[in-house]
C-alpha cells in the first residue's frame, strides 16, 4: 500500500546502518527527538466537502488526505508535523476521456478548481490546493493506464496518461520495446506528469528528455477537447506540443499520449570511474559530452556526495578497502565518483567504453568495472526510501536542481553549496550539502543538489530553515543565469523566480495563453504563474 506520509509503499524500507548514523551525527549533529503526527490526527483535520454530489467524486476524508500533498519538503512538514491546512474537497477516478470531460463540465458549472493527480511525486508543490478560493477537486488518473495502440512500423505507443513508469515499461517489454524514461520517481510518477513538468529520465543521454519522446496527445480543457496532431516533421507554425510540455495542468488535463519507443537494448551495463578532484572530473565530463560518446548515462558526484554515498552504503569493510586501493593510485580524499551507463548493441558499447576509458585516463582517472555501477543501478529507485528513514531519525532531506553552461559549473557549484550551508549557520545548524552533475549536454550540464539538516521540535522552524536554504540557493542560481528548474517543473516552490528566467513579455504570453484556454481560471489555480 502507498504511504500517506513519506515516499513509496509501506512494505519497502531503506535501513541506515549504525556507522552511517554516527557519520551523520558527526557532520550535522545529534538529531532532536521529533514525534510525527498520527494519521488519525491528520484525518480529523479534513473538513466537510464543499462539492455537490457527483457519481465520479469520492468525498471520503482519507482519500482527500492522500491527494492533498506531494513530495516537496514543505509537503512533508505539512503531512508529518500536522501543519497541513488545505485539502481537496473530493477525489475523482475517471476511466476514460468522456469521464474527464464530464468532470471538466461539472467544474465549469460548479466553479471548481481541478488538480490532476498521477503518482503524487511532485517535489515543487503542484498538488497543493489553494488556501482560499473555490472548492478543489483532485482528478486521479491512475485508472487511465492502458496501452491502447502500438505501431511497430512507426515505433510509437499510445498510453493513458495515468500509466506509471513500471506499468508502462512492463507492457512495452512484453512486446520487445522500451520508452527508456527513468526519473528517480519512476516507481510512482506517471506519463501525464512527465509531460506536464518536462521530466528528465536518468538515461536521457541515450533516450532523450520527455520532449523528443512526446509525439502527440489529447487534453480535455475548459474550452473544449484539444488534440495535438503528429507529422514526421512540420513547419506549419509553432509546435503546440511545447505549450503542453511544462504546462503543469494550467491548460487542461492530459488524458492520453503517444510516445516514441525503441526496441529493447541488446545489453546494458553500469560502471564507475574515479577522478582525483571535482575540477578534473568536470573537465572530463565536459569532454565526454562534447565528444558525443555512445553512452546512456553520465553522473559525476562531488567529493562530499562520493563520501556520503560510501558512508550510507553500510559496507564499511568494502568501503575501507576501496579507499585504500584508490589512495594507492593517487585518488585521495577529494575523489569524485563517476557512474556511467552503456546501453545498446555490444559492438557500440565496446567502442563507447574504450573511448570513455581514454578520456578518463587522460584526466588522471581510474576505471572500476565491478560492483559500484551495478550496485547503483540496483538501488536507483530504492534511494528515495532513504528519505523516510532519515526523517524518522530526525533529519530533513531535500533536493534542488539547475542547469548551467560549462564555464559556470565550477563557480556555480561552490556558490550554490555555500549559499545553502551558510543560510542557517548563524543558528548553529550545520548542513550536509552535496551535489552531482546528472545530465550533460555539449553546452552545459545539470547540477542536482541534496541537503540534509536536523528537524526542529518546532515544525515551523524546520519550515523556516528550509525556506532560507531554498531561497538562498535560488537567488544564486538566477544570478548565475541558471535555470530555476531543469527537470522538476515550477509549481509553487519555484514560481517566485520564474519571472527572472523569462522576460515580462514571455510571462504575458504564458498568462494570456492560459486565459484563452481557461477563461474562468479553474485549472490548477496558482501553479506556474498567477493569471488573476
């Protein structure tokens, strides 16, 4: 069963060994004992529904609580510490385009705010109902998960937008294909959510971001049905798919999408390499990206993330042996770990591996062909469960991400991490902060930052600490000219900074587009941009 508080299902845990707890206490401090609010207490906070009855709408308090928040740290504080104060007034589970159309028409008639819900994995506040305004209806699309068409001739497949990552890949695999879109939230995130937030999968270096994978789709909007047609290529005006990509449900509800697919790869391997420091590692990764090697993934951890990964693994003996071996080859305490993937035909993979090895050796690196890469692959969708364990231990963990041009990666890395670590140091609260470059392009790379700090007995103080760190990092990112969101969308959390990334005219174009399709302002009110 899916958790109401925290990430994932209730049957899966990610234990933290005693040695890792000692490490965290040494770096961040001994955690406070903080009690989580019980589910019964949360359910009691759910008010009576304001919605008129409808055959598709469930007003049950627990269902409304389950759909009230996503996975932002703000959401976690609301759900674990009991600060939650807004809820959807009902939850609908449509099974067809006609059901969604009926819900849109109901919302128009009753003046209801609609929030589409897929897997509840948003980390920027997409699912939070507004504090004031009309009633809110959560439209859960998870019953719309069918594979309705697969064209082997065109290498395309059409799914309902509520299909989850595992469901989608299982159905394609049965017929010898894959989409290849694997965000860390893959276990629960859905196709419609990937499109609406411009998602990026871990192997986007090979398969591409969601944008080139999205062929065509159907939306139910307040102004009527919207079909996005498909041609091999077209010069007939702007491509309206790019209005839907990243629209965050402000245009309407995506009900189905046709995606580009590929045959299953002949083989797939994940390996590791180490560089003596981050500066050299970044130069090597830039060279890899600009050489356009046939890899499927490149991920470079900075020294702190490399060390933290070792410490949290629980493999103390193996880690010590690895460090001794690396030290012998001149890869010391500033070591940075690179994880890379090879996906496809054997001959192509062998060539890419040889080319990568040459770049690694030219940058004082060392290849590791056993354990580390495969261990990362096996745990890549388990890692989010670590957040649950850390929270219960008394530590809050959050992430943020950006993308910067290569000439700003080094300075940006230091500036962003310094901004986070210094944001609450005057309160004598150390922060463990680290990052990795997770997606690379010929002109730059994305930086994914993780920061961990102690929960406070006062949840409002925990929230304030998070706001200070998030705000400080966002200010640095925008000052550097980085994007405020490389892969998670805007929602509520990034909205204050969107107007820095886009000029005033661009913001007006967005607002006017949303008003054209949604003149009564009933689609996911308050997300992405304010239109009232």
